[in-house]
């Protein structure tokens, strides 16, 4: 029996969420074993990885639908996936509480204010969940894009496609804002000045911020801030000294 969770498992989950490749079929058993292992005392993160493994499997299912399903079936596939995402979202909230509930639309200021009442560990957990749902929302949007190409939909189906598309775009933008609102807190030093000397949080945020920077459905201001943060992180860890000046400082973003 395998016990514990290795760094390789964590990186593999991030990779499967981003690429939508099939997660290891034995992963659920790994998480179950790890939860009963004394070598992995942080149950909160263990539960996070277990639930996000389900997110990775939903993403993988979407990839299979896009590759194999007919245009006629895309609408029903999208609604089924959306229902699966809603169910996973509810179970996330049941386990981690209201702090991980979907953010309100156009609530950037409220997200930044609430960050002061959430522990650093809970912010990390929430960011990980938000990044997973960014990928899930985009997966639904991809299915809807293909569904809209089918010429035989009824008027009600076309209306449902448009409403589901708008909802997933709005949720994506709200979750992106919530992730970006944590940069100021997670990457500051004890003197309250912005600093990327916290390599651990920089690396945790790297894939999450990259999702924002590369998303075609997010706002330009969000992608601009994400690209600036990636540039700054890269310079801090010695990867991007050859790049030019930063696009936008985090202090400037906080003033937007």
C-alpha cells in the first residue's frame, strides 16, 4: 500500500488540470491511503487534492467529448458537465466553508477586503480551488462553442446556451479577480511592502496566474496584471532577467 502524497503527485495533478489529460486511475486510492497515513498530517490539503482530482477528471471528460462527440450531443454534454461542476462546487463549500463559495460578480473590492479575514493557508486553498474552476468554466465554454455550431437547436436550447456561456464567463472573471486580489497579501514581506522573496508562494501561484494570463475569456486588465505578476515572479527566481520592464506593478493594480 502506498502512503503519503509526494511532490510529484501534486505536480501531476496540476498538469492534468491544465492539459486535461487523463489523471492516473489509481489516484483516488492514493488520496484515500494518504488521509489515513501519519506521514501526511495536513488533512485540509489532502481533502483539497482529493476533490480537485475530481475536477481533473471532469476536465478529462470534456476533452473526450470534444474529440469524440457529435455536434448534436455537445449541448447535452455541456449541461451535464455544468451540473457536475455545480455538484463539486457544493461539496467544496461543504468541506471548506463559505470562503470558497463562488465570488459575487463584479466584487473585486469585496474580495480584497475579505482577504484580511482569511488565513494564509485558507487563501492558498481558495486560490487552488478557484484555478481549478477557471479550467472547468473554460471547459464548459469550449463545449458550448461546439454546441452553438449545430444548426438544429430549438429556440430554448439556443437561449440556454447563451445564458450558460455568459454565466461561465462572468464566473471566470470573478474567480480571476479573486486570485489576483490575493497577490498583494501572499507576496508581501513583513514590512508590508511588495516583495517576491517568498518563493514558495510564488511557485504555488505560478500555474494559477498563468491560467489567467492565457485565458481568452478574461478581461484585458486581468491578463495584463497576470502577465506582470508572472514577469515579476520570473525575475525574482532568476528565470527572466532578460525581459524588459514590468507591465504593471501590484501596487498599481491595487489602485485600479
